[in-house]
């Protein structure tokens, strides 16, 4: 698996990373069931290193991150999910079976919410199954993804010699379930845009022109780090900060019961049926109301960004963003987003967690 480039990264990589954070790596590894999936210490350490490089590279900072900054970042990761993603990427069949058992129904439910009730069950399953196929063919396809290799010195447990799989773009900053929903949403958007391009290329669709730019080609976007040919946007951190502030305001403005539904679904990961039993509402009603709340939050966030009604760092609100800048906010968020929904929804009046989570049933 290709490693992130350290040329522009403030994180000290390779042997220095391992020696500096050896005890922390061991502690994080012990918190996982990585051995169950055949994930070695070397593989796990390489994944932590890649995650740190991706996080710190290209960020606007007054000074380079210290070893303590890197350690704090590593300690914040969802390491159990990261270990599972490693194992699935390396084609461990037991890990893949566990992944399917835990996340399949969750993704089907997310797909239904993303496509909407009007699109039907078949479209939702098609969307979820296409993502499963992409994950499987990239990370569990036998000879195309060997389980283990040795490095030039004969060290076992190194990443396979192959191109990246989709799992390799999961860096552990969010829960794996959250990341999967984001990827699923992006795939839906990609498919929608592709269908629009096919229908309107001959009539100069503004979206196509805006995406293609002067080159006349449309760039495909995928979750994951940008390459050296695509340098970091200097406004990226500001856009994400503005989006976070706008989202916090939009969530705070919701009716408490609307926030409660969001918390049960996204934070506690209950199924629609479980939420219906808790709130004494029909499962279909929960689905419709969640969809309506998501649309309301999106509208309010876009309006706040467009009108310049959000501020960061306690300062005055910044000027409004253009539609293109707002699109960048959401695209950057899909690639990597530090927003903590659990913290934003903490303290919702009447919220309890009386049931099991999706995937634990």
C-alpha cells in the first residue's frame, strides 16, 4: 500500500515515528482485537502513521505539531474500527464476514434515508450493494489483494503490494459507520451528477461547466487524501471551521424532539424500529421525519454560510460564501471532517440509551 508522502508533512515518519510513539502504539493496539484479524504491529503502526500524516499535512498552523500533538491525535482515534478496516483492506476473510454482519443492515438503512422514500427499496439496495462490491473487490479479492508481504529486509506484516482500497481512506477520526454513511452519500451524489451530465452535456449544464473548468474534463472526487498534483486548499481549514459553526447553530435551532431523533439514529446508532418504539412513532414516520430534519439542517447551514451569519474563534461573522465555496465546504467535509456530532447532541432533554445499537443485534 502506498504510504503518504512526508515531503510536506510536519509529522516525523518511518523509524522516528515508531520510536517516538512505541508505547502509545502498543497501548492502542492492546485496545483492539487486531490480532483476531491478523493485523500485525507493523501494519497497525503504519496505518496510525498514515492517519497522522494525512491529518497534519497541509493544515494552517503557527508551528509544526509537537510529539505531544501527534500523540493526542493518535489517542483520539477509533482504533478498533481502524484495525477492522486494516484487516478488510488486507483481505482477511474473518474480518470481512464480521464487517458484513455488523454493517450491512446499517448501510441499507442509510441508503434508504439517502435516496428518499420516493426512490424505492430497490434503488436503496442497489446503492448499498454497489458500495459493498467496491469495498470487497478492493479489499478481499484473493490474488488481487494478497494478505501479507515482507519488505526488502524480510520483515513480515507489511502492507500488501497493491494499489489502495477504499478501506485505506478510512483514517479512524470518526466511527467506521459514520465514514461509511458519508461515502455512501458521496456515491449517491456522484451517480446523480453523472446522470445529469449524461442528460445535459449538450445544453451547457452550469454544474458541468463549473466542474470541468478550462480543461474541459470533469474531475471525479473520492474520499481520501489529495495527491501531490492536487495541493491543499489554503482556505480548507477556514471552510471546515465555518461549516462546523453553521452546523452547530443549525442543530441548536432544531426542536428538541428532532435533535433526539438524530441522536438516537446517529450517535446511539439505533434502528428506525427501535427509535419508533422509544418515541412511540411508526418506523416510516421516523424515517420521514429524519429525512425532513436532514433537509432542514442542510438548508439552514447553506443559508448561514451564504449570508455570512457564522463566525469562528469568537470573532465577527465572516463575509458570505459563494455557491462554489459552499460546495467546497461540503466536499472537504466528505473527505475528512472533525465535527463531533455526539458532542453537539449531548444533553438533549429526555435522551436515554435503552436499547442495542445497529449491528449489535
